């Protein structure tokens, strides 16, 4: 699941100013669901004047002093493609939660454009926006946001109730969703009687009940215990595998981002510092901040043999175990250690390279990035 | 004279010891300036130094100068006469006030008719079943016993009259309060506009509301209901707004993200989530309404309050008690039932259908009604009553003979009352009345500013000045002396009880039911036992005020002391602080906002009873209101009512701690 998604072989988006037209093209065959361009969100008095003016160049600190404004999202552009899990990652205060709320205008963006399936979100009137929230994008929240006075079933059915679905129909649909998230038998409980993980399953079921095009997750598992969190992550992976629904996932947890994300946008102080596949983020950090961020990541778990391989010498392309290009280095090490010989990387029946002890250990030791940088 | 409040502050300021300083006095001033409290006093002293000589030269230094008063009695009498003359002819009365009044009378009458039709058996059964459905078996038993007691005491008809008035008044109060609260809960602007009004209304004594209503509607049931509504609606409005505004933001955001419309958000999320506050609002409104419905007997509300009022005016303690006990029982039943509704969680959807229980209750009520009718009596059977008035009066006479004077050592209650009046109230009153008028203004300004902000100080000073302008200075100083003395007694007793209650869970457990009962009783009934004990005068009014205010003070203060950050207490203990040190150095400073709130509540509650004390010889402003009502001299009563409101406002503002004032004083 790591790095096997749409972004394979994409070039790293090194410069935040760079718009995605120049960015990953390889998976561009999937149409963009959300398309965000030059998005700004500034809090404070006269926030409108900041984007596009001289003030925009100031740092967060200077801006607070000079204009009394706080920039949460700063000139952000990206595309979320159909069927992918797009993770926005950053530390608290980096603007990621504001960013995801801007997508359905729970927070009104200051400037920039957002399009869903090519339709302008910022220009929508109240009715259209409500329609978007009801049918096309559903959100799961960190603190669940469940109604404490309703049963689990009624909570799950709540979105449908809002839409005006008849009682019998919405209850049937809700029961199906409750079953799907593994809460069968708890329909009549109140949220207060559930554990945190169970409550978040209710939140997830509520979002799924509307059958939205996109699921938005705002740090959904941050409030949960590590083991439960792991469970829930697997739940999301399973859901994604079964249904292929597009997801935008906000998290501050790097391992969660790497585990779930097809592509990751890393935010800092409101900017997207780097946007790419987990492999690109770990293998080719855009700057020192990202490098620092991914320092402790077990590289062999994330990077693939594509990064470790060297061109095949004469004769090598014919013999040895064959590995897919998406195989992780950790898996390749296991193969190479077992057979004792170099292994071939085969893509579409053609040998594209060879990995051996030396090249694999080089990746684990982090020598590959310096080599690439030198090259 | 003007800086007489400053010296204590100066003593605590560090003296300028540094020899190299340019001038010790300058240094002293600078050190003084560094303290916010001293800074406020210095500003005030400077202002006083300029203004006081001018004021004193122009108007002297005695009581409020007559040149600065405005005599409102003429225009008010004129207005009152005009209203009486035109009540049957002017369009405003014919088409507006007349309809309001008519509708209220019709509603009360309709409810009363229904209660009579249900008969004693039906009403008792209905009360018990409602209590059972809402609050469980224990409250249902209490309700049955209470209604039976009302009948036994021969008070069935007055109880039904009070109940009918209450039901109408509560329905209107809850509707009005909920609408206001809804507006304030949904709109920030309305909230900002409404909050100071509600705050002020809550600080005013019930008596202040009576006269404006009487001016327009005369004496009778309609003005009584209206006064009750005005008095009882604010808590509903306040709690509704609070409940709506404190909705969990996360839940609201989630609801919004699902595409809910504004109306859906209100109906499916905000209102259900505010359920607890809404029901608490209903509970408080009912309690306030009962309290006022009883007091409103002085403007023509029929029922239990009227019986107490009539009995007290002839010092017939036995009859007063016979009517007072049903009031207390009614208060307890209403409070327990509505409080239980708020405390229980939302109705569970898995429970069996709620309407089955209610239908059962209705059927049982109907059968009891029929059964009662077949027994032949609609109201309580005459033969089943117990006349307690005569034995109680005999007991009271015995008390007068044996407890009033001549007890060895303590001297008796009448002696106590005489000493309290002679040694405390009289000197205090004379002192306040001898205080130059500008001195009183200055004192109030200094106190209010030290505890609160310049805004509260300004309101307090203006309120006091308004009393002077109305020409009620001397009377207000009399009332003020009674309030101050009673507040002092209340606070001493209250804190003495609160400290052990805060430290020992056992004391707290013992106290809680007592406080619960005392806090539910309407102010009016406290007058009955104190008249029996102390006779008539200012002392019994003070005693009633102390007993009425004490529970609230004990509760707020002990809760404040108990809620002190346990971490701070633990660290104090770990440093080896003694119990007294913990109390003085940790609990009192940390609980300061709560303790100030207790003082504020003591002042507000004591004032409300001291005013009602006009009915039992308390004199001063309260008596003016009673006199005005009794003699039809609305101008006197109305002016006194406004003075009461001003006094209430002033006392509330003087003791009102604000968040911004934490660094001060």
C-alpha cells in the first residue's frame, strides 16, 4: 500500500510556488476531483488586502506585527485525483485543518479558487453549497462531532435526515453503514456509551451514509489510543480498497501519512513545502525541514527497489529472482538475503535494473540520496 | 475628609527607604502608583479634591440638598389620576391593555375552573402521576402528601387559586423568556443588548416590579400575573441564551458540514443540546413565579399569599402558618419535579413508548376525578381539615410569655431584637444619614471601582444620586443601614458555616438537604416565623433577610472553597502548611471570585427581603410601597419603588466583581 498509488514515477514538486500543471503527470490520467489554486486564508482585520499585495511576502511573525493578521493557508495549489488518498500533513498550526475546511467552505477562503469536478466552489450560492456538503463531500472530525442525544443509528442517519430522506429508508441505509464499520448490535447506544474508536466509527458511518464522492478526514484518529488508531487506519485502507472512494486525509502523524497516502502534501506555516508520493517525500526531501521531518522513517519500508537498482550488467538481466518495481527495499532485502544473489527488477516483462546487497544497503544507509544529489 | 479611604492603602505601600532617591515623597507616590488599587483611589481623591469643595459650598454637607431634588409626586399623581379616569374610555386601555388584562383574567379563570372540575382527588392524582412520570416514585409520594396537607390545613381553595395563577404566569414567562433567549442565543447583537438588562432585572427586589404594573392595570389578578411574568421570565431568557450559546462547536461544525440549513441546525442540534439549560430555566422560572405570585397578593392576587398577608397584618401567626405551609410544600414539589426533569438524561429511545405512560396517567387521573365526584365533594371535604391556627397561636402566646424576655443569660428574643435595633441598626442608620451626601457618593464610587471597573462605579454613583434626586435619601439610608447590618450578619454566619462545609464532606452532606429546602422557599414565608419570634419591627425583617440569604451564601462560598485547584492545595500541604495557612494563603485567595459572588448574592437577597420587611414593620422604602398601595397613593409608592430599584442597582454594582478587576484591589 505504500507508494503504490497513482504517483509512481512522478517528479517531486520542489517549489511550493510551482502550480500542479508542471507537477506529477504520470497519474494525470485520473481526473482531478478537487482542484485548488493559489488558495489563501488570512484571519484578522482586512484580511482581503493581504494576498497579492506586498504584505504577502512577509513572514507570519512580521505580518502579525504589521497588519494584525494571521495567515493560516498561504498560496496553496494542488489537485486531488479521483480514487486517490491525498494526505495533507503538518504540525499543529501549519494550516492543514483550515485548508480542509476551506474545501467545502466551512471556513470561507480569503482568495484563490477551488473547483470540484471543474465546478467553482467559491462561486456557489447557499443552496449549491448545501448540496455539495450533503451529497458530494462528507467530513470526519477529530472530535467526532456526534449528537449526544441521539442513538448511534440516528446519528448515522442524521445526514440523510438533513437531506429529507424518509425515515424508513434512512434507517435502513444507516443500519447498513453501521454494519459496514463493524458496530452491528450497538445501534441503540448513545455516543457517550461508546469508546473513542467506536465513536469515530460512527462518525465514519455518518459520512459514508450520504455516499459522498469525496471523504474528508480532519485528523480523525489523533484523539485515539495507538492500538485503536492502527485499527482505524486499517479500516480506512480496507474501505478505500473496497470502494475506491477519493479521500482527503489530514494528519500530523508521519507514519499515518505514509501508511495511508497515495500522495502527501507536507505543510509548514501555511505553505505546501513538498507534495509527492511517500517515496518521493522520504527519498528526496525538498528541503532541510522535510529532511528533518522524515529523518526517523525506516527508509527500507517506504522506498522501492526502483530507487535502489543499478543498471544490469551483462548477463545479469537473465538470471536471479524477479521483483516488481513497486517492491519495497525491505522486501527485496529479504529476497536477496535468502537467495544470496542479486535480484532483477522486472517491469512489464522487461528487466529495468538489478538490486544487490550493496545497492540495497546503500538505500538503508541513506547513501542513495547523496549519490542522486551528486549526479 | 475626601481621602479618608486612602490611608489603609498607604500603610501597605512600601515606604521610600532609598536614600539616593530625589525625594522620599515622590518615591512614595511612585510606589503607590504602581498599585492599581491605590492608583484608582488617587484618581478619585484628585477628582474629589476639585469637586467636593464646589459641591459643599453650593449645597452644604448635610443630607441630599433639596435644591437637587425633583418632586415627582405631582406629575405622578396626575398620571395616576388620568389613568384611573381614562381606564374605561381611552383607546390604549380599550384596545390594548384591556385585552391583555381580559385575556389573563380569562386564562386564570379557565385554569381555575379546570382545577375545580378535577376536584381534590383529580388534582392530587394528576400531581402525583406527573411527578411519578417525570421524577420518580419518591417525588410522587411527596406530591401526594403535600396536596393532602394543603387540604388538611383547610387551604384547598387558596392553593388552587395560587396554582391557577402560577400555571398561567409560568406558561407566559416560559414562552416570553424562551423567545427572548432564542433571539439572544442566535444573535450576538441581541445578546449584548439583552444581557445587562437581564442582569439588572435579576438584582432588583420583587417589590420594585409591583407599582409600575399597578399604575397601568390597577389592582387585581391581571397585574399580579404580569408582575410575576416580568419577574420570572429573565431566568428563562438567560438560561435559554446560555444553553444555545454554549453548544459544542465541534458538533455544530459537523452538522454544518452535512449541509444542514439554519432551521435544521437549530431544531436538531442546538435546542436538543441545550435541553439541560432549558429545563433548568423552566425550574428557575417556576420558583421565581411562585415567589412573586405570593408577594403579588399585595396587589390583589388571590390565594395563599393573600391569606399570609391578611394574617400577618393582624399578627395572627397561626393563620399565617396554615397558609405558609402549603406555599412551602408547593415550592418543594414544583422544584423537585422540574429539577428531576432537568437532571435526568434525554429520554432513551430504547425505553418503551413514553405516551403509554402518559396515557395511563391521564386515565388514572380521570378515574380519580370521577371517584372524587361520586364522593360528592369538588373541593376538599370540610370535615377532613385540621385547624392549626388556634393551637399555633396558643403556642405563640406561650412563647411571648416565656421566651421574649427574662430568660437567664440570653435575655429572650425580644431583648435580642431590641439590642440589635438599638445597638446596631440605630447607630448605623444615624451614621449613614449624618454622612454628607457627597461623602456617600464618594464612598460608593471608591468601593465599586476597587471591586469592579469604572463602569460599575459610574452606574453605582448615578443610582445613588438618582435616589437623592427622587427625594428618598433619608429613607434609603434607613433601608441601607438595615441591609448592611443584615449582610454583615449573613456573611459572618455564612463563611463560618461554609469553611467547615468545604473541608469536611460529612458536614457538606448534612447541610445539603437543609440548603435545598431553604433555597426553594419563597421570600414571603420567612416573615411568618420571625414575626412569631421577634414580634414586629426592623429586627424581624433583618432576621428573615439573614435566613433567606444564608443558604445561597453558604452554598456559593463552600463550593468556591472546595473547587480550589487540588494541585495548589496539594503543593501547599506538601510544603507543610497548617490547615489555617492553607485556608488563608491558598483557599481564600484562589476562591476570591466565588467569595465576592457570595457577597454580591447576599446583598441582593438581603435587600429583597428587607424591602418586604415593610410588611412587618421594617419601615423605610418597603413600607412606602405598602403604604402607597394600601392608600391608593401611587405617586409615593412608585417613587419608593424606583428608589428601591436604584438602591438594588447600586448595591449590585458596588459588589460586582468583574474579570478585568482581578489585578485591582
